[in-house]
C-alpha cells in the first residue's frame, strides 16, 4: 500500500532517578511512516528490530498514541509547537514549499513559470572499518535501496507507470554494517521509484495537487509524496550513481543509460 501510516514518535527525557531533577537533553526520535503493529515491541514477529526492542525494554512503552493529523508535516508541527492544526494552519505536506519559499529549505528550487529548474547534489560512498555508508539527498523510499524489482508495490497494477526499475543498492554494500544516511547533504524531498511516481497537477490555490491513486476505491490513498519531490528522476539517478560508486563502474542497465 502507499505509505500513509501515522508517525511513531518517542520522547526520552533524561533526569535524575531521585531527589531534585537535573536539567538534561530532550531526545525526539521520529520515524516517519512506521506502523506500530509492524514492530516486535508490539507483538509483530516477521521482522527484527533489536535496537528498538532494547530501548522499549528499558523505557515506558505506550500502547496507544494518537496523531493530530495523518500527514508528516502537520503532525510534526503539532509535536514541536504543542498547537493543533487549526492553530498552526499547516494542513498538508505542501507546506514544505512554503518553507522553501522562506529559505528554511533552500535546497528545493521553487520553479517559476516557463522555467525548468536544475538540481545539483553529491552522493557519498564512505567506508569506515566494518561500516559502509551511502548518502541520499532526500527521503529515500526503501525499495529503491533494497531493490525495486523485488520489493515494488504489487497492490495496484494500474498505478504502475512502466518505467524501468532502478538497481538495488544495498546488496552492493559489502561491509558488515550497512547504512543509508538520508537528507545528506541536501533535502530534495521524497525519492520515489519511477514505476510508482504519479506526477502531481498544478493547483493555483495550493501549488500542487496530489495525483489520485487508480486503486483508491480499494482503500489505497492518493499519491502525496510526489508533491514534495524535486523530480521523478531523483530515484533512477541516485540509484545508478550509488551503484556505480559501490561497484566502481556504472550499471549496465537501461535505466542508467538515459
């Protein structure tokens, strides 16, 4: 399904065990688009998350948490301000364009009428001992990292654009510990696989309107990620460059020859 699950947020407040509380940092760990019922800490048995499990065993585990809004930006604004959406006025993820226009996210260009913006970024492949790191200039959809051909969505064939699959990257990482660092060094929004990128349409009032999913009648939500993506070419370009850095040569794939 298209990813629309609520945000899982964990607040850890460090203080003294007894007596007068000492001032300490407040740590906010926010995992976007993660369902609690797909975590072992909540009884799910098909994946392993040892770090989250260890944290949950040593903390207070809330069995019920409610989001003020089922989208990333409005819910995070509520978390960080304590205000409800009717107060802070952020109702959708198109708010990222507002932040970009104010220079808060100045790496996402705001296209002008008749202009074709160009993006420039860097992808790093770093090896430190047993660890290997690949960077992504945005929020990477997991199937682009793990391999689109194997992990592509299969719940709505009508939404498949038939664009060629990007090469898997994680299997090319040879060290024991493998990491993908997102939003590094830039924030170009969601990096959506080509087969699942349904382009948004212009909306004079809101900037961009998310594309309706052909399978919406089956309960699948509309495509909102594309309204916060700099380009449909982000995924193939990133995957081909990352694979080339890891293998030492460009992949011999149609998607990498454009």
